[in-house]
């Protein structure tokens, strides 16, 4: 339950950032794809690898002046199969 609240709060902050932060402060991207559910484990693995790589990149910063959130969402937009 606490994890759901955390992610909900992060999403609320992301929505707020759309209105309050310019492109010089944030990065927003989105991709909608058709997908085979059998690939979900591979998607999880690649997302984990990406998050680990981004964490390593940010750890290299000598001067840390801001707190950012990096979220990756990959979820079903359909009800059932296409």
C-alpha cells in the first residue's frame, strides 16, 4: 500500500511539473507500442538495466544541486488482447 501511495504522489508531481517546469528543467518522452505479453520479463530486465545505468551516471556528479525523479511506466492501455 505504501508503494502505491508513493507512485501516486510521484505521478501527481509529474503532472504538476508539466505546468510549472520548462523544457530546460525536465525531460519528458512517451512511446505507445503494440506488445506481446510474453516479452514482459525482458522489458522488466531492460528497465532495471536502464535505471541502474542512470543511477550510476548521476552518482558521478560532483555538484548535486537538485533532486529529480526518474520513473519508467510500461502498462497496458487495452482491456485484453487486441
